[in-house]
C-alpha cells in the first residue's frame, strides 16, 4: 500500500491555523517563536497549492513586519529602504538556524 502525505485540504487548514496562531502572538512575541515557526512558514509558502501558499506568504510577511518593528529605532532610521529588505532577509535566515 502506497501512503501519501496530507491532501490539499489538510495542508490548507494547517497553514490557516499557523497564520491564525501568528496573528494571536503579536509583534512582541514573534522573536521568541520565529525559529520554530519559520520552517513551517517557508514550507507553506513553497507549497504547490495557491490556498496554502497564500497563508504561508501572509505569515512570512507578518513575521518580517514584526521583526522590523522589534529592531531598535536608531537602526531602522539609518537603514535605507533598499537595504532594509536585505536586513530583514538576514534576520529571517538567522531565525531559521
């Protein structure tokens, strides 16, 4: 018997629950769970189903926005908008390790 993974519906429900949990944590608590949530978020964002991708990308956006709010204000004000995305990417990559 060939066993497959969860179907699109199950993955979409799991991604929706992950996004809901991230919304409830708030921006101040994202730093504590970012390392645990990032692999799940990236897997959802890389899914083949558009419904799952939508939730994964929303969660990734929420995480990136929350991490930029956690940075000290002098750092944020001295960083240009073009390089700001580079630093957000570096922060997210560090959270994944």
